[in-house]
């Protein structure tokens, strides 16, 4: 990725606000891999290979004097001077950015020059970071997610205020009767995995619960749901929401958990290679669900199935 398809003049208003508000210092990679002018191109090649990067800035002390790119290494290999020092083959006319510049500068430079990276200097001229297109995209995604959460919380507050003004409190609504939801779960049904948890999250948001509590409940329910998809013969996810707590119950029909203590240990997994090849079965499901819960219990019998119960309490501080 060498360019970013964002129009810094007429793009989305939200994105434009972000790229002018964020500074390069907020986005750049600070842990910069570097080399000295006297280092051999061979050693820099090894550095690039080990770190998985395609360019290394060359420094004399704290002063940037050049850069070696993967293209320079390839040329040195072809030309037979891979053992030569970086000083004689580095690019000296390096285009740099400053840490206090708006992010829009980096986007413009990436699109204009097509380089993979730009060194970032402090006001004193010292190298303090490197910025790439990947750094920018990651930062924008994180910030946009925060903006969405802030918007959702603002809308939730307004809706709650309106309901209170009308004499109705959504958080007390559960006291008249709990919300109960149930979803069947099928073995290896990865296409639908997560749908039950998504419905729980929607219901909790409708109840105007605190976003941190909603996230915890979503994590616990998703991990338990995925565990059923991966490890059980099928089962059911049941949710109960009232004014006091969120209860998540995952029941399956087998095969049961042979070692509960091991199953609650991070990294322990009985998933086969096929499951792992799809990115699942890392051994974090039950530990994550337990960590997200205020109360957590497992009842399992070999051959008969497993029931996991997770409870998240709705505290006053989370419902204000």
C-alpha cells in the first residue's frame, strides 16, 4: 500500500476533520529500526528480513543522513556490492515530515511521491518516527470507531432524557419483566457464528446500557457462542436481561470438557488443525468470557454436554 485514496480537500467531512485534527506524532511508528552509515548493506538486508520492513533510515547520532530501501538492497545484490557500507549507497536527499504536522500532510506526500514511508523529525531535527500508509489507515479506523461510539452514546443519552421527560426510564423497564432471548447454535456453522451475540448487543444498546458494559457482554457472549460452534455438537445460547443483570447461558449437547482447569487457561485448545487454519481455536474463548463477567461458572459432563453461565451486573455507575 503506497497511497491512500482520500481526497484531502473534498472527502468525507468526518474523515477530513480527523486528518486535520490528528498530528503525525499521534499516528507514526515511534520504535524506528535504524542503522549507521558504516553498517554494511548485508547487515541492513538481514535487519529488513528479520523486522519485516522495506526501508531503514541511516543516522549519525540522532541526525538523519540518508535511507536504504529494499530497492537499494536488490541493486546491491545484483551488482555485487552487498558487503559495502550504507554510506556509499544510501539515498541522501530524503523527504521528511515533522511530528507536529497535520496528518493531511502525510497523506498528500504518500499520494504525491508514491514512497512507502517518510521519516518524521522533531522540531530539533531529530528522527522521532516513521509514518506509512498502514499507520495512517489503522489510526483513522481507530478514530472513526471512537467517533461512532461517541455518536451512539450521545444519541443514547438524548433518547434516555426524552424517555425520562415522558415518564419512562428504559433501565427500569426490565423490572416489569425481563427480556429473554434464545438462539440455536449448530456445530461448525461459521457463517452464522456471532449472530446471537449481535442480537444481544442490539438489545443492550436499546436498553441504553453503558457502552463499556455492552462491550463486555458482547465479548463474553461471542466467545461462548464461538466455543459452541467449534467444540460442541450444537446447543443453544440463552440471554436474560433485567434491571439488575445480564445473564448469558450457553448449553450444548456434548462432548463435554475433560479438564476444566486447563480449559480456563489461556492458550489451551483442543481445536484441530482445520479450525486453527481458519484463525479460530487460539485457546482464549473461555478465559476471555470469564474475564468479561462478574460471575462465571461451568458445569460439564463427558458425553452429556456443558453449561456455561456468565453474569454481568448492571451497576448504578454503569447505568447513569
